[in-house]
C-alpha cells in the first residue's frame, strides 16, 4: 500500500520497476482499477497541486522498487527543478486521460476484452512476458467476480494467447492479444502518442 483513500500523503514514489495500481474504492470495500503507473510515472500527484490527501488507493503489483521522496523535500526542490515539475504535470494529464477511458471501459466492455487490455498495459510497464498475478488480484483490478476472470483467462489460454500458472500469467502471443483487447488500449496509446507529437512539434 503506497497511498490510502482519504489519508495524508507522506511520500511520493518514482517507480523503478513493478506496477502501481490506482484504485477507486466503494464503501463496501470493492475496488476497481482506474489507472496504472510504471517507471514512466510518479505516485503522489495530488501533492504537486497542493493537496495533502489521496482521493484514491494506490498499491503495488508484482515485485516493485522505487525511489521514495518525502513530501516536504519534494515541494522544496520543485521550484528549482522546473523540468521535473513540468513532467509531473504532464504525467498527471496522461493518468487522468487513462482514468476516464478505463471508467468507460469497465462499463462498456466484456471481461475477456478488459482482461486482454489490462495484460497489455501491465506488460508495457513491467517489460516482461511473465506477470506475477493471481486471478483473485485480477478480479479486484477489473472489478468483477473471480469466477468471471477464471472464464476470461481460460478463453485467452485456450486461444494460445496466454498461459496461466499458480500466481503468474505468461503472455505467449502479444499480437493476437492486442486483437482480443477492447479499443480502449489503442485509444489510450494513440492519445499519448498524439500529445507527445504536439510536444515535439513545439
């Protein structure tokens, strides 16, 4: 657990590897993932904009390491590091765009499509074909029942796209997995590329 909903943020984290999963939490304890953070991002964005608490839960997935920085230290150095501040602000836009797309995804798309999309996004950030994830954890991330994840994972495994074992998922055929994923994966990636192109043009 890096940040808990409603609690004061004491530290920010620059991930070196692993995943940070951004979750929205219901009063009954159920969670749905609304964002993924890898080594390209930063955990603790609210503090950049002057907020002291987190509106979302952030937990690590898989084996993760990170550079941790105290809030007071980060806020002290930011005025002297305008490029860092700019990059953090840009990442906040990417994460916000991702969150809105995933909210729509969780409402509109089936479990198989969402699982394929989630595996692709996770592999992009972890950089490995083997993702150390359990079906229970996947169910929490997708906001669905474990039985539904079992059926969805079975469909992808029967198609030869993944191989599941106890506590891990091995991606065997990424190209075909991309075809099985919902359109949200491409929407997110294309928007990121578009924004990057606009920045390069400047």
